[in-house]
């Protein structure tokens, strides 16, 4: 349930609707509250000269001008945002758009600008209501004017924020922070147990179930699966991990135990498949490779012939190497879940160290195979990772990447012997340490 709620929050967070809607509602409530306080309790008090002291007709004209100005400014904000999103999609990749849309600072700015429009609309409605507009609500008018002026000043701050947020290094840093948070959530300081072989304790063949839906596995509700398995005396083995794309006809759920047979009720099967949230998009709820893919995509775009930004690609490799070192210093949580009687009922598939290394290095090294300093930096980072790797799986994956680099050196630097010899010398030195 916790992961399911986190998944819903992740989907809400990347949209522009939630925080701006809340801020607009707060603005509307504040304007109405100020007016009611002024109209009910401050009606007979002397209003200070610093507040608005004009007539109703002047207030209507002023509010109309403010409303037009705030609508124009809100439109300008939307235009600026769309231009930046278009540039980011072109230079950094379309998947990185959600990095911008998930930025809470951007949401707050947009909410404040649209809140100014809402405040002017409410004030205009009050002024056109004859009974409410007498006497002139000077305090409310002054508050709306002050709020609009503050928003006008914030426009410069928004321009600075949006320009700062589209710089490649800043986006990489943000993705790395999100990746670090995901690592802390999905790893543990304690050593994790190995996966269990349910077939050893089962005399019957397992019942294979299809996923029934096609898409990315966004999250798996293991707690609900344990309840279902315990009630039916089942043992569930889920052969895929979150972030995997599955097909509706694909069988990836194995049922063991007395209740696992062809007579298993369709309702039970439906309850099991409903515990797997499958959607069109990957999410970071239980997918450790989610943010790694974003950083890799930035690196691939940077190495494309149209951009050819080697510094950004190296920045991506540096962040990915740091993240992998953090993962190797901990233990990836194994999805083993037991019932109240401490009987193992459900197990999933954790992401392996080899898969993480392949995700981080394979595509970037392939894209940069003709660039000597990319291969040289890659070897340095693999050497650093080997020092922190604690499992044979991780060390074998590092050795495999070194063999791939050796192939690139021999194949792509035939006509530049000095460069080839230098790279081969470094490769030999690094391989001797592995």
C-alpha cells in the first residue's frame, strides 16, 4: 500500500495541476477572508491613508487593468515554460521533460502567477456586487494590488529559475539527487537473503499466470499478495522486477502450493494481477534504474553528432559511477515477504549489480567508442568501481565492460597508432588490477 501511494504521488508530482491548484485555492480563500474581516469587523474603523482611498468606479477600472496585466503575465509565463521544455526535449531528451514538470519551485511560481489572476477576478466580482462594495473595501483592494506587485517582481525570479534549471549540469545534479534518494529507499545496510526455490517444497508443477496487461510494471503490492497467498495457502514467485515491460500474454507469475491448480478461482487470479500496477510509463517507485536511464539519456544526447558535448557525457559517467559506488556499499533489498507466521509467501526479482553496470556504461561507451577520452575516463571509472564492488556478479560485469572497451580500441583506432597504444597501455594496467 505504501508503494502504491508513493506511485500515485509520483504521477501527481510530474503534473502541473496539484500545487498550482492548491495555491490558487489558498489565494481565493485569502482574498475572501480579508474582505470578510474588513466588511464585518473593520467596517467602522478609520482606514490608514496608505491604503486605497479611491471610489468604487476607480477601483473597478484599476482592477480591470490589473486583471488584464496578470492574464498577460500568466500567458508569458506559460510561453516561457513551453519554450524551455521544447529546448530541453531537443537537447536533453523528451523523457527529461518530467524533470522540469516535477520541479516544485516551478509549480509554486506558476501557482502564484495564476493566483494573481484569481485574486483580481474575485475582487472584480466583489466590486460589481452593489451591497458588498459599500463602503469601498480599501483593505482588500490594497492587498490585491500588493499581491499583484509582488508577482510582477517574482517574474524576474522565475526567468532566472527557468534559465538555471535547463542547464545540463544542473539537470544531471537533480537527477543524481533523485537517484540517491531512490538508492536509500531500495537498499539496506543489512545483508539480504538469497531467493528461495519454491519448487523444492512443492510436489506439483507451478501454475503459470499471465500479466493480462501490457506495459511497464510501476509497482508491486507485496503486502496484498502476502495476504492473498496466506489465505489460499499459496506461494508466489514473480519473475520480473519493477520497471520491466511486460506483455499481457506473457507468463511471469508462478503459483506453488496446494491451492495452485487449474481450479484456482478466476477471482483469486484477478486479485493477484491487480496487485501489479502496470502502466504506460516507468516510475521510480520500485525501479532503481529509472533515474539512471535519465542520466544515460543525457549522456547519449551529449555524444550525438549534432551536439558533441563531451563534458556533459563525462559528467553523466561521473554521477553514475558515484551512484553505483553507493549501491555497492549497501545491499539491494531482496523482495522476500513472509506472512504473520513467518512463512515465506511471496518473492520478486531484485535488480542485479550486472544490470545496473550495463545500464550505466554500455550505451554511453558505445556512443563514445570513437572518442579516446571517453574510453579512457570509462576505464578509470570502472577501476574505481572495482575497488568498491563486493560481489562476483559486479566484478564480472566490470570485467565484461573492460573487454568491450578493448574491442572498441582495437577496432576504431587502427589509423591512429599513438592514441591506440596509449589506450591499450591504460587498458592493460587497469585489467591487471581487476
